[in-house]
């Protein structure tokens, strides 16, 4: 990983925050994407355009994968690729909430090596580079040390705890929710919650940045079956996400798989 990749992402994320914060979510022009893929606003597109210009100019040999850019399979030929969600939590942005985020990552040979999740309206910038730990606003963060699954605090949508998903038995956990998937993962990385899960097929741009932040904070991450997360796939979608410290992650996967 080039030494300055993380600095590049931090600078770009802060610039994205300035652009997005200049729009009023409720008043921003919006459209619904085809096939029920959710809303997009003029703020998403403005941020995406800036990030594409700045990041691709700085690293012209890197591939590009973004929620708001038509996918180009040429990215599969590159050793390194940007994986970008210009605004994660667009619905929250439209509602005027402050829990949306910019999620920026660089993956090398399928593994994220530098990452930023930035919530400008909360003044929270999570960052990580491989082997260097994870930070929140420059301060090191670590995951919860809780070992007992029962009573653990878990970020997940309500349907996640339906019995049909849990052949090993539904865990007795305290469920909470945040609309931005990147923010959910980052909250686990800083130890404010013990674990997070999503069992739905999940776009890479929603989780790539926070996957590294979690791992550098001491978490184990995987898909819902326990398989490791590999990025820059031909179809950029993964089979859910489970993240927690090693003990809780193992316990959750055993319940999910009946193992």
C-alpha cells in the first residue's frame, strides 16, 4: 500500500463532507433508482463526481467501484481499486438526520488496506490502514471485550432475529439500529456496541471501508456463513456481514450455521 493512501482518503472524505453538508437533505433533488435500489440525491452525485475526479487523478492506476458510477469490469484487471459509497444512509440524509456517512476504501488483491468512514454532521472520522490500527478523530479505538453472547448489544435490523435465520437458536441480545451500515460497523469498532450483523446480500461499497476499521480495531469479520470478506468481485455483493470480537463472532456464527 502506498504510504499516503490513507492521507488521500482522509482529505477526500473531508472534502466530500463539505459538499454534502452544503445541501439540505429534505430539499435536495432526488430520484428513485431502478429495480427498487433506493433513492439517490443530487448530493450523492455531486460527492461522487468530486471523489471520482480527485481520487482517480491521484491514483490513475487504481480501479474504481462506486455506488453512483456505472460499473466498469475493467476494475477487475487492477491490483488496487477504490471502493466508494458517496453517501451511506441516503434515506437518512433525505430525512435531515445526521447519521449518514462517506465511506472510502482502497482494496488490494481483494483485501482493504486503507479506509475512512466520515460523518461530517457528527464530526466523527474513523480511519484505518493495514497493520496500523484504527482511529476515531485520531484516537485509537478497540472493540468490546465482552465474551458472553446473551445480553450482548448488537446493531441489526429487526428481521435479523427471526427464528428461521438461526438453526442454532436465536441469541438473547439487546438489539439496536443505525441507518448507515458503515456507521453500524464503525460503532462496533469503537466498542460502543458488542457486535453488528446484516444477513441480507450486501453491496461492497457499504462495508469495505468499515471492514478494515473493524479488523484494525480487533474485530473478526465475515459473511453470514463465517467466510472471510473478499472485495472487488465481479458481482460486488457479499453474503451479509457479521462482526464482533473473536469470541462473540464465533458464537454468532455457530448460532447462524447450527454448528
